[in-house]
């Protein structure tokens, strides 16, 4: 389970990130710490990864998505 963000700029470009040592790009975000809600996870991860300071009111939930994990063959990811 992860929380991921779709961040689009004024020109319609979508921000993607890539973990060091991997080949595939993905949405910024990450795995929850114990007791965190998906929104709390995303706010923390975006601050840690990108230096963004957000509030839950800044977020717009898009749903839950299930897919093959980009950089972990044989695993699936559930993203909020």
C-alpha cells in the first residue's frame, strides 16, 4: 500500500520521480508509517522527497489504483 500524488504544472506536465538505482519512473509518494492515513502519508512523503509543505485541504483524492509494482517484479501495489 502506498500514497501517490499526481502533480501537474500549468503547462500540463506531470511530475514523476525515480528511486536511485532503478529504471522506472513513478508518481511521488511512498509507504505509510504505522497509524498514518493515506493523506498523512502523502503529506509526509512529499515533504521528505520534494520539500513541499501541504495540508490535507490541498489534496484531492482520485481513488484507489492497483497495478504491478514498477521496480519490484512479482509484486502488486495498491495506491491511494
